[in-house]
C-alpha cells in the first residue's frame, strides 16, 4: 500500500481569496485547512495539536497560522509547530492544482490516523561523545530534548526531573485535581527510550561546576556536559505565618500536591483559597461544586489585578453569583489547628476568623535556582537568571529558559522579563535547543496566557504595565476585548473573552514586529480594522499621534 492516499479534490482555487484560509473535508473523518498566500495553495491539518481548536477560526499571519484558543503557531507550508503550547506538528498535505483550478490533495496515511505529526527525530549515536544535560522536567525541558533530536543532535541527552514522573501538563492541576499522571504526561517512557533521551526521575541538581562542566545530583551521580540547559521552574511560596505548616494547608505546584488536595476534600469541606490570581481563582472555580463552602481571600479590591479594575470587578461578581464567598482587602495573619494538627480556622488582618477544613495557598512562587550558588552563573537577587537573545547565560555553553529566565521579550521591545507560563516555557526550550545545535535563533517572545473559569475562556497576550484601557464589547455578556495601553498610546497587551481570535491576531501582529496604537482602535466604527495589518509585508511606521 502506498504511503500516501489517492488524490482527493477538496475545492477550486477560486474558492479562496489571496491571504485567506478555509476548512474543507478531505474525507468523512478529516478536515483540512487550505491556505492561499502569494498565489500559492498549501494545506495542513485543521485541528490544533494542543487541545484540538479549529484552526480555520484562528489568526493567519505571514506563512503561519496561530491557534485562536491558546496561541500555538504552525507553518502553513510544512505544518511544523513554531510556537506553543502544542507539542506535535500538523499533517501536511501534498497539493496539486489542475489546469481547471481543481485543488487535489494527498495525505500521508499515518498522519491521518492521528491528526498530528511528530517531526523527524534522530536517535542516539553512542559514537557521538558530545553531551547535553537538561536540568528540569517541565515544559521547557520537554521541548528542548525533543528539538535537539529533531535538529539532528545524536549525542547524549540527560534530563533531570525533580519529580518522580516524566514531563507533564502542569496547568491542568488547578482545574482537575484527580487526573492520573499517565493522562498528563506529554510522552511515555517508551518515547524517550526510543530516541535515547535519558530521563532521571526524582533526581535534582544540587550543584553545577561550570569550570569542570559537571552537574552534581541528589542521588550522588555526576554528569559531565558540553552544553547545559537550566529550566528548573518555580517553587510555590508559603507565607511566613504561624500555623502555615499545619495539615491540610496546601500549595499547588506538583501532581502530588493535587492528589493530596483531592484526598483531603469531602462534600462537607469548608475550603479557603488564598490569593487573587490564577492558582487560587482556578481552584476556587473548580472546587465550589464539590465542597460545602469556598471562601476566597485576597488583598486587592478585585481579583485578577493584572487585568485591571473592570475585568476584576466582573469576575468578583461572577464568583459571588456562583456561591463563592469573596473576602477582598484581606490577608491571612494566622492559621489555627485542632488536636490532631489539622487546620480548622484562619484569622484575617481585620481580626475576623473563618472556620475551615482545607486551605489552598496561591501566594506566589520563588525561583528554583539556589543550587547555582558559587557556580559562576550570575543569579539575580530574586533568583532569576539573565539571558541574551539566544537564552545563553553569562557562561558560554550554559543556557536558561522557562520561568527562571529573565529573558528578552519582543512584546516589550526586547526588554528582559520573567514570564511564568507554559507557552513561553516551551518556546524557550525550542530556541535554546536550536542555538545549542548551531542555528542562530533570536528570541521573538510574545507571551500568551489563557485560563478557563466557569466556562469563560480568558485569552491574554502581551507584556508590561498599562496606564489606560479601552474596552470594546459587552462586559456583562462576557463578550468583549480589552486593549491595555502605555503612556504613549501603544497597545502593550490585549485580553478577550468570547471574542476569538482577536488575542491570537494581536500576538501574531506583535511577532511580526508591528505595533498597535490607540489610533488604530479608536478611528472608525470597527475596532478590528487593524487586523488587516497581519498580511502587510512591512511593518508600519509607528504612529506619533
């Protein structure tokens, strides 16, 4: 049997305008995304390899399409993944345009079965003595080791995973607590074994000697490296308060954390969530239907301070409607326990006390870089690590990525910043691997955040402190776009709910080196006229209005 299917007619070339993409049926089980750019027809899979979003509803840029839900990007000619949080590439179809304009496609049979494609990877060659050590078992590390093999590196790869499991989809932990680890892991052990990637589970680095090029580990092993990638992520922060170490007081960082919280909950549980950002907000939303009461404690006027007052107030009201007790302008001062050492009460700054059975702390995080003391690698006071445009640290052949990297951000004119989110972590893993294998690849980082609470899908792209906001749409109906502007009227970030793919379009615009200004939004009746800039070959001159 041929590796490819027979040719299937899906459309006519005149069915698409220039710079347009449409979905068509390839067969009864497969939809294909057909794109027309520069007079050429290309075709790739239509289902994002992350969570299955229909890509024809996404953002078409110059030679790539961006997922409307979470921002993953795929090359329209090859289907290769170029930005994340997806992991696999898309099927790519062979295209033939007949003289009469009929567009016929052939597909690789193996790709059709999975609706996704693993890029070609080399296997380990033991004659290649070059060694790369990856410290970390999160998304940045996972993408890095795969990209190394995809780029033809056949030497030794060792990945040190602090947790006793393979890299997994950590962002689900605050939404679904009881998923088994096998359903969360990106790849299974057979995958890593097939490609000769050594995964050391439950092992963490304790010291790095950059002179001898050695990594010392918690199990007593030492690994010699030629190049090193550090992506150790964050530790959940516990506030320094009396009673914070009582039983049933949890942070949420690992799969074991999620399992422990799930085991402590019953329908009669009085739950307290502390914090006004993603972890506490997602946990409160996920658990309110499973316990007796949920109280959310946070210090500001409204939660989600990153999104501004209007959006914060909207979610404040939504959470109250869903039965969550909202305690704003509040902080914990002490936690009290029963005779068995389990928490049963918390005290707030105003002196009031709340009975509770379980406390979940969403009180920030710290960088996991203490083991780098005296390594020669420059670590900032906050624990982050500065990198250059290629993710290299101050030490040659030592790279850093993910949450710990204070790295250039294109969305902030390449000023350095730390961004703790899966999309950028995976992107860092790819860029670091490309540079370690000899490709000069500059960072073009555009952070893309996403969350889902009470069925409201939040999309947010960009970076920086805003001084003004423009809101377009209907807040109360949860169908709107928020533009965040700096002092010069430049749009530094965009948030949307119920308004895809505008955030994906903004992220793609910024990735092209273009700029969005207040005047592009306020002039005219349609605030989305600016999306036409996505197909412009050259960046516009910044507006001086």
